[in-house]
């Protein structure tokens, strides 16, 4: 009976993990929208913004915003020597500020 219960729990666990959506919305450049050149980094580590864990943030017009629409790990290892948790990088972005967060529709790191 214990084996049957264990098997049932495992089956439910595995099936629920496959039910999660894995597709991501691709960020696409739109020449009709304004493009901003910003500083991008980890808001918690480098900008000392309040939050749990490491999250991508930008500095736009002198103010820091957490970013929605792309993730800190979508751009390499954040904890690498040159990652967002250890360096501030330049980026070209498009999007808008909604509820004190920057909602990105396009995000591209500028190569040095």
C-alpha cells in the first residue's frame, strides 16, 4: 500500500511539472517605438533596491526600475565575474513604465 501511495504521489508531481508553460515571449525591436540607452544590472546587488533575490533592473532618467519582460538569467550567468550581479552594463531597451516597473518589449546588451 505504501508503494502504491508513493507511486501515485510521484505521478501527480511529474504530471504537474510538465503542465507549466515553457514558451517565452520574444522581445522584438520596433522601429516606431522610442529606444533608450540605459544602464542594466542586478537591482538588488548593484543598485541596493529592495527585493528578494537577484532581479534585472535598469537606470532610466536617473531612476532605478526593476524589469519585467526579460529575466536576469536570460543574458548569461548573473553571478559570473562580468555578470549583472558584479557589473553594470549598457543596454538598448524599448518599453514603458507600469506601476514603477519597466515593462520591456525589447532588450539588447550593447557590446563593449
